[in-house]
C-alpha cells in the first residue's frame, strides 16, 4: 500500500471506531459490558477494519481520486 492508501485506511478506520463507539455509547452498550462482550466488540471492529483494508487495497485508483486537488 502506498502513502495515500495508508492515510485513507487509517482515517476511515479511526473515523469508524469513533463514530461507532459514540453511537453505541449513547444506547448504553457500555453500562454492563463484560469481558466477553468487549471481546465481541473488538472482534467486530477488527472485522470491519479488515474489510476497509481489503476495499482500499483492491481499489487504488479510487483512493487516488480522493487525494486529487
């Protein structure tokens, strides 16, 4: 992956993590979170990260369009 793809991946993944965490926080998901629940949540975030990585790596031309001025 080139520099633009890494920037696109990390900004998309971090944005997803922040917005996803905020949206489930207001629904009370962290009020009674157990260890197993946190593992499931972490696994879900990593799975989404995998698919974001797969999309960005398989579409380099699309990603380069995002960085054009």
